[in-house]
C-alpha cells in the first residue's frame, strides 16, 4: 500500500555527459530541447558519429529519467518513446545546483 520513492543520494554516480545534461537543463527555461545536449561533443578529439551520438544522448537522458532527475516529453509510438524535450524535477534541480558548486576535474593526461 505504500508508494515507493527513489531517494536521490549524494553519492549517485553520474557520467560526464549526464552531468553536462543536468548543467544545461538547470536554468531559466522549463523545457529544454534535446538538441542542446549534442554540444557536449564539440571540441572533443574523436567525437562519435552522428547516429552513435543520438543513441548515447538518448540513453543518458533515459537513465536520468529512470533515476527521477528528469521528465521527458515527446511522442509515443506502438513500440517506443521519442523524447523531444526534457525538464528537471525538484530532485534534479537540487542535484544540478549542488553540482554547480563543485570543482570540476581538470583533463590531466595520464
């Protein structure tokens, strides 16, 4: 009878792309078009090809939605969802705000 809620923990593991998505989504706009998230690959040495980029960003967005940090808007077909826009939830805004205060990691060569 009790509803289960996913608790957003401080030690939640997020990829660099997921952190970038949260950072881009945190702002004045409510809904953000997913095309903004492809900027993550600008300036990279070997960015993935076009179709692979779409799959990677889609999977990252779906995982953020599964964690309860985002809500996706789009079209549903008989077989799958097509996410066009996303919006942060309250826990997602809290985590994004907390991430803005953290120091970023420098790209040292190993």
